[in-house]
């Protein structure tokens, strides 16, 4: 089997037939390149023992989550070869894979911390010495923060929003998630809509030709890294000691909705999870909620002695 040729074939299949996004394709390419280096000989006949040795190699070098993803990529590659009848003897068909990933609770932001963060962003507009461009950037920052918390979007989804995807009259945002799946999220909070409207007023100040809603000073699509830097800037200005990432807004959005007894199926739909199993990670009970439940709901309270 010509491994190099078939890896290229698989990546083309993923790009043009499965329509996988750039980040997924990049990860597949990196994982398969690593597998190719491990194999050394492109025409080597790959057996169950070969795959077992590669799995041992990965577990010795990476954490469980990274190993599992890399193994899944190679397995997907061989499943493709088997389906296309390029390599019938799929080495994964004879393997029993067990990979235990330690359960880590999603990190969330407290309401108190969010309140402080938002206050810092909004109060930044009160500085009388701001240039026109600095004022525009703060309005954009506020719009980003408001939209992240209002919708629970992935940062990649937020960066990819185009002007026509947001309808502030109807109060909706159209999102293209993983696998280019489209979903509609309602914008119901007036403060969020106002923040987006104020930012939209400043489009004319940017010399740009693209259609993205959030843009930088060059008129290009705002990058995920720029949003991370922006959030960190306000974290420092606020005097918050904890590390806050864009994805923590998503975790917080989902966790707080669950604490308000919102049906998990609605949260799944809003987050764009294809499986409810992914959403169930948010069903963990926070320590404060646990205390509240046990204080007021425990049946021992109804036993009088």
C-alpha cells in the first residue's frame, strides 16, 4: 500500500465530500503525518501489531485526550480505505480500544466576575481622551463579550459571522457550526442588541471589502487569537486573577441555563451539539447549587424528632 498517496486521497475526501472545516483538516493532516513518520516505509504492510505499537507510542508521549484523538484519526483513515476497497485488511477491526480520559469539569465564570468584567468594558468608553478608533474598538469589544455570553458560541463561530448573518430587527443570528451545520439563535436581551447596533454603526470607518461582522483595523476578519488577547486585556484591567478564555463563556452560558432548569435538549440545540452526550458534561452540579439543593430540598428536613 502506498501510504503517502492514500493519505492524500483521504484528505481530499474529507475536504471535498465530507466538507470538514479547515481546523479539522489541519488536525487530520498533522495526525496522519505523524503516523506516516512512525511507519517510516510508505509501502509497509500495516498490521494489528503495527497499530498496537503506535498506540503504545502515543500513550507514552501524550495525554489521554490527545492520544485518543490521534488514534481516532488513524482509525477513520483505515475505515475509509476499507470502505473504498483500497486496503481490505483493516488493522482496527481486530483491535479493542480502551482509552480512559479523566473527567474534568468545565471551567465557568461566576456571575460576580462577569459583572465586573462587563462593567470594566463599558466604563472604558467614559475616557474622554479616547481617539475615534479606540472608541470603535471598545464598542467592538463590548459587542464580542455580549454576544459570547448571550449565545454560548464557539469563538471560531463568532469570528465567522458575516454581516448578513445578524438580523437585529428580528433579533436573530445565523451560525455555521462544526460540519457547516446551520443553526439560528435568538437575541432576546435589549442590552445585547444595543451593543451590536452601536458597533454596526461604525462599519463606515473601516476600509474593508469582506463581509465579516467582526473586523480588525485592517478590515480583515477578527481572529480567534485577537479575541483571546482582548478578553485578557479586560481581565487585567478589572484586576481579576483567574485565567478566562472565550470558551469559558460557552461553559458558563450552558451551566447557568441548566441551573435555571432549562431543558438540556434546548441547550443542546443552542450550543450546536450533534449529540446530547456532549451537552451532558454540563449536568455537573456546582458546589453552590449543591449546597442550595441539600439545604432546601433534602428529605431529612421533613423528618421531625
